[in-house]
């Protein structure tokens, strides 16, 4: 009996740790189950793009250019694939197509903004789409309720419109494990746009349509590379439209004087606008032309001399500059005749305690301190960003009925891995460490002598100055019979000249004429 009691006690003692272990095991299983449940919940609610193409089509009617326009709006995504057919990105677009038009003869224009990193919200909602954010004077726009209006200056009467967001911006996203280096660089980005355009053209049967690309800002650099990539893949364009151009980054490197030369006529236009010079009886165009002649002549000669310039010549040039750009000659002299953009924006109206904008130098800003050397921000950007972003979000969801849980990104900049690859391999010459795609565009124009290039320029654009555009395109070294295929137009506006009503109206007139002359294969 005593042995049975001892055995029972021993069993009890042994069972206690085993029970405790079982309880610990149960607690461990419960914790594991909780972690799995959280992981499943995250997976189920993870907002990410799909390789399946999506489209939402709505019908609309508007009045523009003295007629009724009935059109379809398509908001959706196309899947960009490798040559092997692997999906790499889901690219968001909004397309507007006029009803009752034969697809074979109806022009189509592929549009994109720049950055690099920007979605195509600005061209879409400010310039050429059927609906426009109602801005005009260069002032800060009020917060909500915001104003959205029918755009009676839309290009839809002349061409169907396709607005494309680059990968990482807007609703465009990479798919799977595709490396960001595949599209976050000059050549990879142009390749992505080429693949999108080829896909759209095939899917919607637009191969026989007159085809155009229109880029703004960095989008003009993209347009040059894109035109060449499309030509190499069997798509010849009717036209390339460059709005606020920067096709050559090489001349902006430190130590090169060309960018100071390019900026001087824009400085002069800005000084004229703000009455910072004596402008009695002098028109903007006349003042700008004087600045052009000085910049390309005495000023460039002086800068090319570097530190070997004499004190007397340096003082003379500084004084001449002062009468043109409204900055004190002593300041110019102290800067060795090389007035950088930020100091100019701060210095021009320092006595009024105001700064001027970069994207549009008509806009005025106020800094906390008057004595710093550079403005705190660009008032031309901050004045309108909230209005555009807010109205685009409302328009896409409530007018075009496109709804998604994805965030519409204002920019791809700041995303993990966003380190733009600026190298470029042009069609002629060796690889470039800083790109110049005017070389690509010139190559296309020699192959396709019917291609017409239109450069649209704002006098008050200090980000991509018009004199720089003239320089870049004049260096394409085209034969005389091709030079007539390049045309320049100018507007009393900034980088986005369409934010003001009068330049927008002129912009439409110039583009309407261009489409009429170019859509028939270039026969005038």
C-alpha cells in the first residue's frame, strides 16, 4: 500500500510540469494563431495594383469653340510588359475620344508631365482636357470650395487625348518584383512610355491615326528619347510638341556659362513685368529681344573669358546687365557676372520685401527674413498645387467614376529607391552622363522629314527658360529643308502658361493651327 501511495505521488509530481508545458504550448499556439491572423488580415487588405487591365468609360457633352462636343472619357490602366510578355507595371491613364469620328484619320495625342516624378495632372486639369481648374491671375488660389469649370479651350475638337502617369506617380505602379531601376531613369522611363503607347495604339486600333506626343518640362526630354524609341519600333510620329522645354541637361553643369546666357532674357522679362527697370515705351517683346542680342553677344563673350576678363570690361558688362535685368551693377559684379537663379529671385524685389517665383516669375512670395540669399519656396508652385490636387481627386472619383484604394501620388520623388538614373545612350555618339535628347529628336527628323516640332515657351518661365530652348533646338544641326519643321511660340506666362486665361487662348489658337497643318502628313 505504501508503495502504491508513493507511486501515485510521483505520478502527480511528474504530471504537474507536463501540464505546465502543455499550457505553455497552448499559449504559444494562441500567439502564433494571432500572428497568423494579423498577417492574413494585412494580406487581405493590402492595396496593390493588379496586372489585369481595367477601364471605366463615361459619356459626356460640352460646348467649346462654337460647337457641341460629345465624347467618351476612359479612365483605366494598361499593363506594360517585357519583350517576353512578363508584366512589369500597371500604368494609369485618362483618354478622351470624340464621338462619331473615324479612327483611321482622327489625330491622337499622348501627353505627359515631367519632374521626373510627376503625374500628368497639370496638363490634364489645366490645359487641354475638357475640364479645367479655374485659375487666371498669378495669385494664391483659395482653399475649398474649389472651382472646376468646363474648358472651352480644350484640344478635343482637334485631337483625341491620352494623359499618362509615369510609374510611381498618380495611380501608376510597378508590378511584382520588377526593379525600380527598370523605369526610374532616362532610358528606362522612355522605354516604359514607348511600350505603353504601342500597347494603347494596338488595343484601341489607332495605328492609322495621325499620332503626336506632347511633353511638358522634363517631359520634353522624355519626348525626344521617346520619339526615337517609337521610330525604331515602327511608329512614325506626325508631331512632337515641347511645352516649357529642357532637353539638354549638360549645359547646366557647374563651370559652363551657357545656363547664365539662357537665363538672362528671362531675367529681363521678369524685371519688365515687375517694373524693376525703366520700361517707358518699351514692349515686352522689344525688351526681351534686346536681352537676347546682349546675351548671345557681349555677355557670352565676357563669360567665355572667365577670370581673364579685364576689370573695365567686367564693370561695363555689369552695368549693361543692370539696365536689362533690374539688379544693381555692384551685385552683378560681385557675382562675377554669373547671377544664379535663386539669388536673382531674392534680390530683384528685395527693397519691396518680396521674392519672385521660379516656375512663373510673375508670382510673388514673402520670406521670414529679408537678408537671406535664396527664397524659402517657389510661390508659383505653392499657389496652385492644392487647387489642382484637390479638384483632380474629386473629378476622377465623382465625374469619371474611377475609384480605387490606391493613393494618387503627387510625385514619385521621395519613394524608396527613387534615385533617377541620368545616363543616356543617344542614337549617335557615346553614352551621356547628363542627357541631351535633342540629339535623339534630330535623328528622328532626319529619318522622318515630315515630323513637325512645335516648342511652346513662357516668357516668365525661369525653370526652363525660353532662350535655353532656342539654344538646344538650334544645336540639332538640321539641314536647311528640315529647319522649317521646327517652330517656336511665346506666351506672357510661366512654365505652365495655361494657368492664365489669355495665354491659354493663344495656346489653343497656335496648337489648332499646328494640328490643321500637321495631321495630314505634314502637307501645308
